[in-house]
């Protein structure tokens, strides 16, 4: 035990400063690591096919999704989300407002009323999440179905199943290839499989299958095409790398660093206090 009183006071004071500094970090700085960045600019690529039921022809499809922050209003991030596909079956551009902390869509922002989550949250749980779907025009439920390992990274697997959603034929020019006598209404049964790194909420893998049906001459619903697409291998690799990096950064900023700061501060404060008390005891003796 150190017997120098001024040194013991200094050790205790430094421990107290560590504790106070860590509490300030938790209050003022740590929340920033958990928010969507104000300079968000992300591009994701997918590939797949449209398989025509009648002819068995498979038409390749490529998709690029871009989400870019265009402004902030308080804690709401205004995001432009654009989808470009070839053929143009999925082309769209939307503007929306997202709460940077909760990832929930905020009413009153964007080009239409939306609700639910925009993306999976920080510290994703083994729960069911309600995420907005422009395809459905409402939030749809993504159910937790299990865990997997991707390149050494633990991910949570979620599945969304939505039958009989409307399908807009005006954006695609291959309707004549569906076969004779196929008319509106057109619908789609949608199944989405997603793999999420739970600490960060980053989506590292995505697959969407849409079974498109029309109405035949007898007025019956009949399958006319299956649209399937998923992230490219390069996109998955990039997402895994981003998830690993942000997971490490987040854990050090919100857990490991906090534990070290508080724990070291307490130890130093106790060492300083014990050293002062022992010095006083010896002085009285």
C-alpha cells in the first residue's frame, strides 16, 4: 500500500475523475454511437430472375438500392430511398423520415404516411418486428426463426410471409408473356428471408421471393411468374465486414470501455481512500 498521503489523494482523485468522465461519456457521447449517421449513404446490389410459369423462361433481373440522408430535423433523419432495377419492375423513389435512435418511421415526414420500423434496431432481439413494406402499403411482421454463423459472425434469421398483396402490372412490359387469357387483378405472395447482426441491427443477407398470380379465363387465380432476388456475394461480404467493424466499435463505446472506466475508477478511488485511512491511523499511533 502506498504510504505517501498526497499520492493517495491523487490516486483517489484520478479514480473519481475516471468515474465522472465515464458517466459523462454514457450521458452525452455514447448515444451518438447508437444513432443512424447523419451522412448515411449506402448502396446495396441484388440479382435474381423472373421465371415465367407458362414458358419456363427465366429473365435475369438486377437491382440497386440506394439510401441517402438528405437532411436532419432534430433527431429525425430525412432519407431518400431509391430502387433501380432491370427490367424496371421494382423501380421506385421515396422520401421518408426515420428516428435516428429507434429506427422507427416518423409520421409527418416523407412523401406518404408510413409507420413501423424502417430497419432493425440496435441490439436486435429474438422477437417479431413490424417493418414498413411499400409493397404491402403497411408494416409487415418479420418473425425470428433461428441463429446462424456467417463468416464467423453470429446472425439472427427473420422471415416475413405475406400472401395476396397487390401487384402493379403498369411498371412491367412482359405481361403478354404470362400466357393467353391472363388478366387483372394481379397479386403476389411475398416471402422475405433476412439475416441480421444483432448488436448493430445491420442486415447482412437478404432474399425476396414473390409468386405473382393473375386471373385466367375461368376467373381463377393462377400462378404466372416467380420473381426471386437476393444480395450479391460482394454485397454480403461488404455487409459482413461493416457489421464486424461496427459491432466492435459499438461494444467498446457502449460496454467494454464503460466497464473499464467505471471499474478502474472505483479501484483507484478505493486504493486512494484506503491509503489515506491507513496513513491517518499510523499518524495517530
